[in-house]
């Protein structure tokens, strides 16, 4: 028999061959090179010399212009999909500052704490009345960071007038806000207080010693507090005075401290008016302290040592006692109860239930 050579035929389907050819042709179409700038970094994740997938990372101080971008782009049909994201400089946020407002340097627009400042813009800080600047008042935003450290607005100091008529119990020439000092006026002592750059009360010893503007100290043994009320920026401010001085200036109020319960319903205050002490309708003033609370046997004070031997102790207003269950008593949950001293009375927050085991 004659020998026949077998005929070789293609084993691939024409459709499959076409798809392979198309894939090769599509891979051969390169995408445009990406411009490099200092705001972003390009990392090739697939393709090496012929990138098919990249990842964009913004440099420090930059962020994606499109907030929805994730930085991933693919090369398809010669185009990057989605578009390669751009990175733009970070903006700044006005820091939190008290007693101040900010002005944009270019527009003079008022800014407040928390407002956005664009990259490259500047602002200056303006303190409110009664406050003065400590530190820089001008600053500029540069890639999300202020180029200068921003200052603070602090209450103004008070200058003490020095002279033969004004003598003080210290060598200080100025007072900090809320700081006090005594001005010596002969046998009298005037308590001065600094409030936002102003001395209160605002008068000298010659005014203080004038018989037409002062009252003599009351001649009794009942304890009292002495103070004057002045108006600062529309708000009444109380200025305490020394109770040891022999005379008090006009408008001083002497308010007696409650000693016995029968005093509480009487008008126990006097006010200096035109050299005479006039009765003022004020209730007696309690010192605001609280006695040791009388607790049940199943309670224990946790933040005081030897509470049993401190029965005569008194606590200042605002003191908080932590109460727990005594030894031998149980509680459903590991919690405590608080008692706070307010106006001479203990105020309880919550309730603690203790029971014997």
C-alpha cells in the first residue's frame, strides 16, 4: 500500500485566535507617560517598562484634588482609566483660640477658629478688649502647616501707680489679671484687684481717706465679709476687701456670716452710703462649707483616710466624696456614689445599694 503522510491542521478555533491577536495588539498600545512633579509619587504596580497599572501617592503636604480618588489607574486602549489623579497643596484650619478673632490679610474677611485657610494665604490675629497679644499675630499657610507659631491672647496686666500717696505691701510694679495687692493708706488697707488691665477700685489714698467717701468699721463681734461691686465691660464684678481695716470706701457692702439659724431671716448686711452705714436687704452669708456627712453603716468614704476619726472635719464648697460599700456588704455592680458640697449641703449624684452577704 502506498504510504500517506498525515496532514497537520490547526487545533485552535478562529474566534480564539482572533481574541489572542486582539489582546496582543491591545497590549502593544502604550499609554502616555505620566509627568512627574514634586507633589506626587508614581509607583508602577504592573508592567515594569510598559506600565499597565500604576499607583499615585501624594507627597507630604499634598492631597488628591478629587476626594473620591484612590490613586489607582489602569492602562486601557492607550488611555489611563480613571485619569491619573492630581495632588494639590493642603489647606490649613484656623486653630482654636479664645478671646480673639482673625482677619484674612488680602480680603480683610473675618475668620474664626475652625475656618479653612487656603494654601499660600495669610491672616492676622486681633485680641478682644481687655486682652493683649503674646507671640506672633501674623501667620501664613504653607502646605497645611502655619509658617509661624501662632500666639495667644492673655488678659492684660495692670500698672501700679507709684508715688508718695500710693504705697503697697509689695515691691510689685504691675499685677496679673485677677491678682490682688494691698494699698496702704495710713491705718487703712485697701485691697486692689486687677481685672483685664484695669485696677479696681480706681482711686488713691487721698480719695480713700476723705471723710465724705468712707465709713467706719462696724463695732460688733459678728464675723462678716466686705466687698464692693464694680461694672467691667457690662458685667458686675465683686471685689473682696480686707475686713481688718478701720474704714471702708463708699458703696462697700458688709455682709454678715451666718452664725446661728435665727439670723438667717433678718436683713444682715449694711452698705456704706454718704458716710453712714445703711441697712441693705441681703441674707446672711454662709461660709459654704459642709460638715462630715452622717452616713449609714453600710457606706464607706473611699477618698478620705480615717474618716471615722474625722467627724469634726469641714469641707470646702465643691469638695467631692466618693462613697462605696463598707466591708461586709456587697453590691451588684462595681460602682460608687458621689457626694458634692454645695452651699453648705451635700448633694448626692445617683444612689448606691449595698446589701449584706
